């Protein structure tokens, strides 16, 4: 009955084998302790992990962190269960076989002296053989075998022998990482050898230290993973907040643009209503005049039917003596000055946004935007609008006075239009007044062509203008570098997207900014000027075909280097120029003055050529590069 009870107990404990195993050393618990999170470990294992140098304390199983090193107490119940399990394993062999704990018992080894291969009781490490209890007696009784080393039966006895000397391997060579026998020590006399037990203890200590390091590294890796997850979440939240802010900014900009559109449209609608009211008034006046003429015509036709001379003359005397004047239609038109002002403001806003978006984000972040938005000049003074003339609805009895009043109204409207078209004087700051006073006004002698031909480079730099090149106008073989300020040509076509401003025939490019008024000066530097050109053109110039080349049409003016020959071109007419070796070209444009001057810039300015024209459209600096070694760079003037 006791055996049956013991077998049942062993069977129940065998099912708890996994639960009674430490997750660190994978062995049965040794002095088990419990952490605050409820997990059990061997006390020596936790002591090894939570060494004196540990900064954080976590459960090795669930990774729960503790603020301080927990005070561990032995788990007495678990100790008794482990002891009972170990006692069961060391008890009845049949129970061991039933519970599957047989491997803990020394393996069965056959006696090397028995023909029946009885079970060996001991193994002699000196004889290198295993003996049963019967054949072991000489080792126990005879003094000749007293020096032999006996141990528990070993099954792998042959593997413990040195293959070279057939001796038991009792030492370990650290340099060769191999087990050796006593004879091998002679060959390894320069090496560091130690007994197997000592070497095993040293290696166990090293492995435990390495295990401690790995636990520490694993702890740091876990902390790093947590930190990365937190940072990733923070980045996602930050990006989401920034996108919300950007969305709000764009919504505000859209609202501002819609409000500006509504304001501009309302001005045009108000102007249209003013003109329509005038048309209605004129239509009323003309209708009255038509009725007056029709009535006079009917009266004359009736008189002409009268046969009696006296009655005829009396009726003629009753007719009005004053003649009816011819029908007059006053000139009524929209205020083009107002419409132009509204359009110019809208166009200025578009150009400002377009040019700001064209610059790289890096330049915007650094604040190195060379372009500054030009003020939108309005011909109407801010806060002062000329009121529309109210339509006159008073009835007029005298037709001649009706015509006179309509003529006076038309004259007044013409005077108002003239006043509107006069440019309003804007208030200027002292710095603006100083700069504007130094610039010659168009049409004055100081702004003439001869005046600029005699100026020095320092004086021309007062009109220095910065601009960039338009990527959308560059030919497929043109390469733009250095933030769209340097031009070169490639042998292979570039994959530029189609655009209505892109040159398709010649390797040309024009500037992003245009000039519609004022005086402007810029300089470009040439490198290997073999096949290139520098000039100005209208934005409406053809972009394809042979007439799209600079100077080969009436919409462009340029000077050109073709090998060593320098020429001036306009309207497909060539003017040969003296050869020059200058590498820097200065261009002066006086829009109102109607001329473009090309200078050679060295120690002093030298005139290359000058064009005179009456400009009718906005002008763009334009360039042509054909030779692969030639480059044109825009000089950044102060």
C-alpha cells in the first residue's frame, strides 16, 4: 500500500517538473525565492543577476521594474515540494522508471571482465576498465591496487582516453582549448595547462560572468527598445501637430485669397454698375429725343397736307423756330485705370507667391532670398476713391438743354478719367527719397543714352538688380546649377517636364523675373566663350522654330559669340563687332528710356554695343549656350 501511495505521489510530482524549474539556470529550484511580481527563481541566480553594480532591478521573466532592490524571502512551500520531488527521484527505482526520472541515476555500465556483462559497480581510471562487484574485489583487497583511482561507472570511458597515447585526459590546455593527457604535457610545456576540475571551475565562472553581461545587455536593449518606441510615438504626435498647424495656415491663406478675390470682383462689379447706370441715363435721353423728333416730323407732315394757304402759313408759324441738333452719343467706358489697378494688384500677389515658392526651402530657412517683392504701385491714392457720377433723373422740357446736359456730363466724366489716370504720389521714406533722387527720371537729359555711356561701373551698380533663371523655360539640354544662377549645356537631353515657356529649338533659358519699368543693371561672367549669347527678350517670343533664337526676331536683342567672332543681333540682322577678350559682361536696361547697353567689364567699362527700341512688353534677361565647355554665371551684385 505504501508503494502504491509513493508511486501516485511520484506521478503527481512528475507533472510539476516544469513548474519547479528555474527559468534562469533551467534546473530544479535551489533555495527558491519569490519576486514582488509573483515569479520564482533560485536565490543564487537572482544574486548573480542583481549584482552590486546593477542600477535597475527587473524581473528576468516579465521585465517588471522595481524602484529599489526587493527584499527576497525564501518560499518555504516551494522548498518542501522541491525536496519531496528530489526524495522521490532518489527512492524507488521502479518509481523513477515510472516518472521518467531515470536519467538522474547513473547509467548502467557492463563489466569489462564478465563474460555475462554484469552491471559494473566501479570504474578504475588507472586500469581504464569497469568491474562488477565480483571482479572489483582485487582492487579492494589487494595492496597492489590500492593506488588505483576508482569512480562511479562511466559509459564513455573510451572517449576520455587520449587518442595518441591511450591515457586518461586529466588536463586542459588553455592555448589550444583541448583536453590532454599526462604525456601530452611534454609537448604543451610552453602552454598553460590546468587539471580538468580547475579548468571547469574557471570556465564556469567565465560563463556566469558572461551570462551576467548578457542579462545586462539584454536589459539595456529592452530599455533602448522602450526608448525608441517612445521617441517614435513622440515623432508621430509632433508630425501630426505640425500638419494640423500647416493645414490651418493653408486654410487661412485660402480664406485670405478668397476674400481678396471677393474684394477685387466687387470693385469690377461696382464699376460695371456705374457704367451701366450711365448707359441707362443716355438711353433715356436718346429716347426722349427720338420722341421729340418723331412729334416734330408728324406735325410737319400734317401741315404739308393743308391746301388752304392761310391755314398752312398759320400752322407753320406755330412750329418751333430753333433747329433740332444732331443726335450725340457720349463716350462711356469702364475706368481702365481702376481695372488695371485691380489686375496689377492681383498679378503682383500671384508673382510674389510664385517667386517665393520657386526658391529652395534651404534658402528660405537661412533667409538668403535674393529677391524681394516689389511694391504694387496703385494709380489711385489709398483711401481716396473718385465717386461715380450719379445718373440724372430730372425731367427736361427743352430738348436742346437735354443734349447740352449730356455733353457736359460726358466732359465731366472725361475729366474724372484723366484725374484717375494721373499717378498718385506715394509717401516715401527718407532712404527711398534719397535713392529715388539719385535715379534719373525717364525722358530727362540725365536719363538719356549718352548719359549712361559716360557713367562708371560704380555709378551703374546703383541700379544693380538680382534675378534667377526660370527652370520652366530651360531647354532640355540646359543645366541650371548653383540655385538657378549658373548655365551650362549637356550632351544628353534632360528629362524636363513640358511647359509652355520652355525653349524647344535652341539651348536657351530666360529669367524668372521680368522688368516692366525702371532702370536695371546686371553682370554675367563667361567661361570659354565659344558659342554663347547674352540678351533680353519679350515673354511672348517664340519658343520653337528657327525664329526662337535670340536676335533672330523682333522680340529679342543680344550679343553673341560664335567661335572668335562677336556679333550683335536683332530682328535677324547681324552687326559684326570687334573681338574682345573680356570674360564679364554688363547689361544696362532703361525701359522708359528705350535702350539696352552691353558693356565689357574689366578694370573699366568698355562699350560693346547699344540697342534703341520702344519697348511694348515686359523684358526678360535671356541667355544662349551651345558649346559643352561654356558656362554663364549670374554675378551677385551688391
